[in-house]
C-alpha cells in the first residue's frame, strides 16, 4: 500500500498548524528556562523565483539537544520541535539552542521542513553552522557539492541566518530523505 | 523509529511544478531534491499524547462554539486508520485538522470570500490515533469556494490534514476530499497528483455503517505513512 499522496498546506495553514483558535501546540520559542547549551536565535527569509517574500509560508524545526540527544533521554527544558509562520517579509525566527552532534549524524545540524501555498509536497532541508570543523566531512554537505552553502547558517549579529530560496539563482538544496 | 525508511517512489506524489496550479510556478524548486538516507534526526520525531489535546479538540461542532451553540452545516464524522506502507498500524500519531466552514469561508484574515463566517465554527481541530492507529473527529461538511488561479477556479470541498507519524521523514500534509464531488475533476491542486490511483486515495468514502441515525453522516478516510525499508536493497546508497 503506497503512502497517501501529499497536497499543499495552502495559504490558510496557520489555522491548523498554529491554531489561530486556541493555544498553539508547537511554537517558535523552543528554548525553555535552564536549557543546556548555547542559545541560538535562527532567522531566515524565504523568497520565490522572483525574489519575492513567501509571506504565507511556515517552517518547522526538529533537532537534538545541545548534547546531540533526542527525547526521551534529552534535555527536558528544550522543545525539540518548533514552528514559525513567516511574517510579511517572508522572515522566520526560532529561539532554540545550538544542536549537538547526534551519534552517526555527521556534523551538527537541525532538520527543517517548509510548507506554503504553491508547495505541493513539503520541502525538507537541514541547517548546519558555518565554522564547524565537522562540516568538511559531513556526507550530506559533500553530496551537495558547490551548493552546500545553501544549507549552512552564518552569523548575523547576535543571531544566525539561513535564508531559503525556493527557485532559481542560489536555490536551496532540498532533500529527499 | 530509528530504522531506515523506504525511499519515496517517483511519479506518485505531485511534482513540485504543476503549472495549472499557478502558485507552483515561482515556488517550485528547479533542481531535483538531493536523495540520501535519512539521518538520525529525520528517523525520529516529536511524540504527542492525550495531555497535548483539549477535550473538544476532536469536535469541531463545539470547540469554537458559544455555550449551548453548535457550528452550522451538515454534521459529519470522519474516521479511519493510520497505517504504514506494510499495513502496520501507526499508533498514537497526532493529526491536525483545518478547513473552511459550511459556506466555504476560512476563519483567516486573508480570506475575503463573501460567504459569511460562522461565529460558532473555528475550523481547527486535533485528533490522536489510538493504539491501532484508528482516529476519528467530528466536524461539519466544508463548502466549496472560488480561488484566484487565473480563471474560474473552485476548490472542491476538502479538509486539510497534517500527520506526524513517528519520524520527521514520515511527516505528511494532505487534503481529504468527499466521494462524488463533481468539482474534484476540475481542481488543479488535486490533479497535481499524477495518477488516478493516487487521487482516489485522497477521497473519503461514505460509510453508512458508521453513520449515526438522525444525527451524523460518517466518512471513512484511511491514511498511509511511509514504511520501513524491508530489505537492504531498499536502503538507498549513500550519495546523490
């Protein structure tokens, strides 16, 4: 029996995925009080093939804790999953901790998924961090070749930035994982 | 879950670019996705439980209604089973639900359709599958609505569903349609699914046996998430 086919989350995804009626189950503030590790503010801007902001998009993050661990044996002060709807400028912003290296995972990274009107199947990507020496040997970054930089966040003031380009010049490497 | 997942078959899901659905034209990546085995991060996923749900989350008749009131529209029960590709139940998975009201209007600041809002309908709910992967929620049948796609375009009645499964790489967001809706044949979003067999999997079937007499019509909608790779041959080799 094959997987149920995907359909776009559409322009009104906020109703179900951020629960505009009641309290959201999953938010963009993942780092609770006392969370271990280095605080991370991750921002990014999503643009389309003409450089226009994807203002109705939504990004999910899923990551290990600062020690590279996952529930149920990880830091309870961290919500490992986060969601952020883009603002009018196409920008998302997560408050989390910098992920540690999970065993067997290559360089430290977070997984991300992107949903929007006009996206028939949610787009998978990952967020790595510039300057991590393990990036050089990471199997995914090696496979991405000269486009690997599209998956590597860079310092931007006190935050880190990973912009996402859906189409065309500088197009992000999306994954079939 | 930390076992490898079966690779996705090409030609089954909608491709990124389906020009008849106009919004894909500037949002579809031009490069093929980079295929490689899921890493530990994608083979795990968030776990949800009953404590994450409110008592009325699965009852869209009531969960946004004033005391003693109820949403307007045909009363429906949607139910089914969540399994993987080997028909094994996927227990305790979270299902998020959103939809338009009976007039085809979403409670959303960007929806300006002239059909009125229903003050007693939010259009948002959640359900948690049981130990056998079975789920159910109550709602009203959503209405069809026009949408800007360059012509005279109408969405068939549909309900949006988001499922987590047990691994981030099992995540599925899709839409449920209703058997017999003549607008389905004209919908570029549904028709982005390449095959008739694939489109049929998005159509809920009338389930007379579960219908509650003098109360609620039942629709059956089974959902299949990616399964584990069964043999070493199904585990994709390293690299692009």
